C-alpha cells in the first residue's frame, strides 16, 4: 500500500460533517485590501519557515530542505496581486496546496534548481517533487507555549476554587430559599458539581429578583456560572490545519504521494505532527473536546479551523531563540500607509531523534 493509499483510506473515516472530501472546495474570493496585522502575520509565518529551513539544513547531514510553498511579497491592493492570487487558486485545484518546505535526500537534490523552487511552475518540477521524502507545512503562533500552559493551569485552579467555594456557600447559606418546590432542582444541580464534573456542568442562571435574598442568590449562581465558563475554555495551544486546507493537502498527496507534516512554531518550542495522525485524530469523535476542537478562527477571516493539542504531536525543537524585530513602513496606493513588524534571526535547536522518527528517516542515514 502506498502512502497515498493509506491516506485515502483514512479520509473515508473522517466524518463528512467535519470534512466532506467528495465535495469540491469552496472557491475563495480575492482579498481586496491588506491590513498591518495581516502583513505582520505573514512576516511571522515567513520567519517561522526560514527558522526551520535553516535548522534542518544545519542539522541533517544527508538531507536538504528547500523552499517550495507558493509565496510572493505582493499583498492585496498592490499591482499584480490579483493575477498572482488567481494563479495560486488554479494551482490548488490542479495539484493541491504546496507545503512550505520539501525534504530531499542529498543524492536527489538538484543544484540547478537550488534551495528555492517556490516560483517554478509546477508542471516543470512534478517528477522532481515526487522524489522528496517529506513535505512540511509550517504554521506559526505568537505564544511562548510553556508560559501559556503555566498560566492556563493557574487559571483552572483559580476558577475551580471559586466555583467549588461558591457552590458550598449557596448550599450552606441559601437552603431555605432552595427548598421551595420550584427551586429544588438547583439543589440536585449543586450536589452534582465536583472537581470532575466542572468541565461538563452547564445550567441557566435563574432570573430571581422578587426579594433581596433571591437577588443575592441569583448573583451567586451567576458567579458560579462565570467560573465554570472559564474552566471550560480551551486550555491548550494547538496545531491548526484549516478545514479547507485539509482538502487541498489531500489533493497534493494524491498528486505526488509524498508524506506530509504540519510543524507548529512557537517562540520557545516547535511541535510536529503527520497529516496521517491528524486524520486519525479527527476521525475519532471521542477525541473532540479533549485532543481537538473545531472553531471559527476570528484571526483568519472566521475560517473553520481544526485545533489539535500541540502535545499530541512530537517535540521537534525543545528550545527556540527569539528573533529580533523591527517596524516597517509600507506605502500603498492612494498614499495609504501600513506599519507592520518584521522578524529576523533566531535559532531552533532541533531534537534530532524526534525529527527523524517523525519523518521516518533511518537514524544511521540522517
């Protein structure tokens, strides 16, 4: 069974309510105007790609990373962007979405093409791309994952304490009010709340206000509800494949039969996961809410995004030295000015064993 055959079988297990591979992808509308935030995010993504590009080439002796993903310095609103964007859309429907990086064995690397084939028409490099051992889609995140997880743990502990203390206070101080037949269900609700059930507890805050005591009791229920909401928020940073991208990644795999991976770059660590593992995770509905969630991403035009707990992946770099950054002024048409941030330098210290195990490289050959 080829790699593509294996992926094709996995796609059949993915719920169609999540990703329906039988339906063509929705056509994308051409962006009309870029924002400072968009360009900063693009710069950060370019930095993350360069970070891994340098780290892999400096670490793996017998393999070469090259740039492959379709990219351009043009942004929406500049001359030539519309043509570039339409060409990109046409390529998605023809061969799928190019991963940002390709990994080749040194003996298969063509020096004539160099370390960047992102601008070369796909039809001239088809057979070359098929020789790659891996394609890597690089995603970036504006977080320090260690500090985030520490903060989330403290948040959960804080609001768990608030919720449990509020529950006990209500049961102790307001039993007379709750013992009325119309309110006794709230006693059952409160008695069911434990440290284990906080993550799944939900209720409607009562609207009582006819007496001072009932108004006070209502406020305690509101405090309890707010604390539970905080506890139930997603508490992990994620590897983030967009639903629409899963289809075009699959199309690329169908075209080239090359193993595909997602690498998520944080400002202190890098995690990687195979596309095969992504499909395996989202095929099991029991994983939703614990290992992955499906959200509308406000930072990405509200596109539906699958957010997989980074810790479900493999630690690729245990340390990242942060880049330097500086502000840049960009003048657009009609004199509109954009100011954004660029990133330079930084180092990712790769865990070689984890990297080669994820990519399926023989430890004697890396």
